[in-house]
C-alpha cells in the first residue's frame, strides 16, 4: 500500500454504470520516491479532503469495495491517525 | 486509476481475435509524476480524442469491458467532467 | 497496454516446460516516459523483428496465449498498422 | 519481491473492518533503483522496526495473510538473516 | 518479463512456512530503463549466480512454481542462452 493525501474530489458523469454512487477522489502520494504521484481512488470509509490515507491497489481495491467486478484499481483502506508521523 | 487525456486512435489490423470491434486509443497521463506517460487503452463509453478520462488498469480493465478473457490491461472507466480542475 | 518495437528474439534452452514452443522476443517501449524500457514478451500472432506492437501485461498476457497457467506476464496483442503515427 | 527495512509502525483507527488486528508497518526499499521508496506492508511473522525483510506485493500479499479477501497489496514474507549482505 | 542477472542468494530463516525449501535469489535487471533494479526471485530450474535469466512477475511467478498459494511475486522462468546478445 502507499501513503497519500486526499487533495480533491473528481467527477465523471459519463462512466461505467458499476461506478454509480461510488465516491472517487484524487490522492497525492506523500512518502518516498513516488511522492507527488497522483492517483484516482475509490473511498467507502468517508475520508475527506486533506486526510492522510493508506491506499491499496489492484485486486485489493476491489476487495475493499466488496465487489470484485467493479472496475477500480485503487481504494482508500484506512485513514492514518493524526498523531502518526510519516517519513519524507 | 490515473487521469489521462485521449490523444489519438490506434489501429492494429492484425491482432487477437478477441480484440475485434474493441476501440483502442492512445492516452497521455496528465497529472503527477507519471504525466507524459503514454498508455494504450480500450474504450467502450464513447470517449473521444481530447477528452480527459479516468483509466483503470489490470484486472479492473477487463471488468470494465465485461469480459475477463479479453487480453487488455487498461480501459477508460469514466470521462472527467469539463468543470473538474485537476492538479498539475 | 504499451506501444513497443520488437528488437530481437531471445532464446532460453533451459526454461519452464510450459514455455516450450512459445516464441519469446525482446521489445523496446517506444512512446512516453517509459520509452527505452526493455520487456520480454510472448508472441503468438507472428510478429517480426522491427514490427511496432501493442503489448499487454499481467493476466492479460495469459489471456492472449489462451492458457492462464503459462508463466508469462507480457504478450503481443496486436501489430500496429504501418500508417499509424505515434507520439514521441 | 523487494528487499526493505521496516522503519515504523503505522496506525489507522478508521479502516476496513477486515484489517482489524492486522499489523501494518512502513517499509523503506533498500536495494537497487527503488531504494528510498516507502511502502505500507502487513506483517504476520512478528518482524520489528529495523528488520530487513522481503516484501511480496499484489495477490502474493493476500496469500501471505492467508485470506485473499483482505484488501492489502504488500506483506512481509520473510526476515532477511543478519549475516546476509545485500547490494547497494 | 524482464531480463536480469542473478547476483546472490538471499537467506531468510524466519519466513512464511509455504516458502520452506524454495530457493530465493537476488536478481539485478540488466536491460533498458530498469537496469540496476534489484528483485528477489524464486528459482526452481537450478539457475546459478551469474546466470542471465528471464523473470516473470505477479501471478505468472506463482504459475511457474506450480502453486498459486505460495506468496511470491517473481520467479525465474528461463535461463538465457550464453550466445544470446542483449541490448544495453
């Protein structure tokens, strides 16, 4: 998984029907060599803009959503506690 | 998923039979560290050249197409709304 | 998928039995940030050295070969038409 | 797999229920071009901060945990012996 | 798949039980942009240090081992013939 900060929502009116009702957000990777990378992630645990989160990719993202047929490859799996310090 | 701009169609007369009738396009990643990366993507939601799209990769792409046996690893899953601002 | 140019054959006499008879080639990615990356790919559509091809990776490669148990992770899925112009 | 050093624990009180009780740690890749990359990994073999470990990603991580439905994509699969020298 | 040179063995006494008896080695990618990258790979075809090999990743590695439940994501699938010239 990677650590990232949620920077915004992203809206797509025309999309896969299976994505209807699924919140998509823009996340910016915040640690290590990939810092600054932007990923579109699904969120079902009510994370908000500015939250630092753990993101899982690939099949793990579909397990997070609980439906392996939804066409996503990245999802928030946890919100990092405020007091948790991350390396740069 | 990643955000990308569709830059062109791509044509392959000789290909896997299972790709017959499937529209393939060239997409350029537009945000974050991967900006400028070129990906070949399948599209079934009638996206056009110039559209900004969300692309899912790996097994998610096959879920998007609705046939897990088609040999693709990237697909358009949504067209980003015009008013949506993306980070650079 | 990525666009690549087939640059050579690659030979491995000692290999997985399930790879017997499967043509393996060296491909060089030709567009975007990954240009210059070298991938070993399986080919079952009679592509040749010098051909520009579309390469699928991961499970998609095994779908292309038609046997999900063959231990490959990249395969040619189409030969790009000569008149097709690619970005740099 | 990649070689990495465990640098810290990471805490997420709000997370997928299926992650409850699973220890998550921050790992820094220590060899080759990816050195310095930070990954969030699951650990079930009691590795500790400072340990050099082998990390498997993707579906392999879920096999390590023994539950393919847990939404993780990286896990410690072994602790590298102290006397083992690694390249830089 | 990628081309790599096996540079050393790697030992992990504490590891997943399912890895017992499986030879793990350090491989250095030798062609293209990823040259210099270090990967930990499983080997069941008796490759040795110094051998140039083809490495498959992800689910392909588990197919190579013949047990999709072993938590590995990279394996040697072939030893490149000595007379085979590789690009730099």
